[in-house]
C-alpha cells in the first residue's frame, strides 16, 4: 500500500505545482501516469524539463543528477517540498543567471 499512497502523494504534489503556476499566470500541463519524461510542461517555457518531488526525505543532489541526465537538451528544473513546508525550486546557477537577465 505504501507504493500506491506514495504515487498519490506525488500526483497531489504535481497538481499543487500546476495550480500555483497557473495562479501566477503560466499555462501548465501535468503529464500523468504512464508518461516517460518530465512531470509537467510549462507552455511558456517549452525548453524546460520540469519534475516534481513531494517527499519527506530530501535527496536533492541525486534528484538533480537524475533529471539532468533525463533532460537532454532541455533545462532541468526541480520543484520539491516536504510536508508543511513551502515549495522550492532547484536549478543550476547558470539557469538562474539566465532567468535574471531575462
């Protein structure tokens, strides 16, 4: 049962991120189960590879390595949070500086 509840928690996390991004004016699509790739697509940023992690035990370096490998030529972006904490975003400094120039 832990596997199912973990998947459900992940889906809720993806839905939370989509709702927050849409509230901020961005158009998002959640990929859904069975899709092999990023968790969500932010229409305004088609070159982003976005994944969502909603877990109590943070493994940020491992998650970053994982999505950087899967992202290919896209820009890897990680959204994550633990219970009762705010959502956070992790990206490379190069990506962050590019956004600041934006």
